[in-house]
C-alpha cells in the first residue's frame, strides 16, 4: 500500500532529525539524508526540518547551562577586526576584498604585541592569497607558544590551499643559522621558507602556499641559509587541522 | 604597512563601540540591566548583516558566554576553544546575511554554526591524534562560573539544569556523547552497545522531554 510505504519512509527519515540537528551524522550520512529529503515529499521534509528547528532552539536554551566567559582578549581582537571595516562607504565591487584586507590586518595586529606591518596591500586586481584565506568559509586559526619566546599563529584554509603565518616576539636565530618552516605530511617535509634574524624581529608574516596534504607546520633551526630537509632542533610545531 | 598598523593600534575600539551599544550587557551592579531578548538578537544579527560593528559588538557580548562555553564543553581545551570561537564570530560577520528568521531564532542559528565548527574541530583532532584521554567523559550538568548575570540569569541556568536533571540517565548519556563529545549516533551506539534504533529513540525522547520542560515551541 502506497500510503503505509510513505509513512514508513517518513518515520525512517524523521527518526534521523535529532541526530541531524545535533550534527551526529557523518558527512556521508548527512549528504545521503539531505538527498533523500529532497525527494521525500513536502510533508515529510516539513516535519523533518520542523523537528530540526525545535531541537536547535532547545539546545540554544540549554547553552545557558554551560555558559562560560571567553578570554577577554578575544573581544578586542574581533572588534578590531570588524571595526576597521569601512565597507559601507565603498562601492559594492570593492566591498568584500577591502573588508577582508582590513580584517586580516587587524587580526594580525590583535595577535601581536609590537606594532609591525602586515604585507597586505590595498586592493589589487585580484585578491591576494592572504585575502583569499581570510575570506574562505573554512578559515581556521591555530597558535602556539615557542619555547624560546614569542608565538606563532597560522590562519589557513584548506579550500584555498594556503595560509598566513604571523610570528611575534620570537628571538632571532643564533648567528649563522636561520629558522626554517616545514609543511609536514605523511610523505615527508617540504620547506615553506626561512627566516633570518632580520626577518624575525620583532614580528613577521609569511604566506604559505600549497598546503597539500600537510598535517603540521614545523619550525626548525637550520645552518647557513637553510636545508633541503629538517636537520636541526625543532622549535615549534603547529597542527594544521 | 606601518601606517596601517599604527592607525589600528591608536583607535580605542572598545570605548568607541561601547558608546553606541544599546543593550547594556556589561552593566555594573548599580546599573539597571535587562535581559537580552530573542527579538533583540534577531535585530542585532540583521544589523550585523549590514556590516554594523556596534551591532556586532553587542551581539558578541550578548552571546559570547553561551558560544564559548558550549565550544569549550566540546573541545575541552582553552586554546582550541578560543580559536574556534574566533572563527565562529568571523563567520558570523561574514555570513550574517544568510540568516533567515523564518528558519529559527538568531541564537539558535549562531549556536548551530558554533556547534558545527566545534564538532568539525573535535573530529579532526581525534582523527589526527586519537588522544582519547583528553576527550574523556564529563557530566552534562557541570556547573560553570564567571558569567555575567546581565546575559544569563541564575534563574535561567537553574531551570535548564533542572530540565537536564529530569532526563533519564540513558537519554542524557546519548545527548552528552553526541552533542558534547561530537560522536555520530552510530559511534554512540557502539560506545553504549545499544542498537541504532534504540539510540535514535533515546535521543529523540530526550530532546522532546527537554523541549517540553523548557517550553520551547
């Protein structure tokens, strides 16, 4: 009987509304479910998304129970990032790009304690790699302290296959050595550039292109002007996940 | 390059923004403060969609403890939680225009976005390192401190805690594992040695009970 078949399919789908709303499906399951819903008929889809909405409203209320203040520095960093965004006074064609240049610059400033330049130029014909990273929907921020002093922060996007590295207050490498950055994947380490004493102080940024399958960004001390493979002391590792 | 940075550093953003904030979420004891309503947040999010930094600041103040607290429950790491919270609010700034009031409240939209990112992060971390010990079990009712009463009243927290306490242990366990530990319902069923249908119905019954208890329509 068609009716009971539809009901069964509907019940089957509806039983997944809560796991769907709680993000408790794998990506594959979620995609499969969404595709089934798109052909399931309006009544079933409405009932499904209505339940999803109710679950999400409920969990939004539940969030009061786990509320906790974030570190206070986060506020200044975020507000600096958006406050310099004067997009409202710009023609639409320049909007995004300029906005994201400002956000990128301000974020970098938020991350540093000594004023330095960020190599982001006014809008060019095409957005810079850094602008593209900051505008990406999958942008991620990872930072870590360097034992010898200072911090390294990388903002990256897998979609853009690129990242922006900001180093602050890192002591210069010993005479005759450089810091070298490595993108490390299962198949080994690839050099992502070097920094000498002049480049490090007091802060520097670098653009990382072609992240590939790399899982972490490693920093080592290398002799002379750098090596083809990491040989020296590891000073920091940032996971790129 | 230097000029850009100097300009950024010299501007007293917080002071400038707070003047324009209409919702006194940072009130002192002597100040009259009012609860931020759902309608206020919807309005703020619409203003954020128009790139209004003051609205963004007010939205952040009104929601930061809920967002950060939830993210921290999932990630259990201060550094990761701060990074993820930053990414969440940058995504809000960038995509506020995609918020559709017809599909739910601004707060639910924001926490859904934040939970998605937290779950993605915890799954990525676990896949990368399998550091299970770091993501051990905790209880759903863990109290947390240092939250401004202007944003979330003690009464509201007690009510939510009471409603969570009203769930059966099995319901609470399923929701805990899925929502706060980022497991899929299949992983939850493996963890609890329960079949999939049972896990799905426990989650659904638990959510319905919570929803009724909290009066969410």
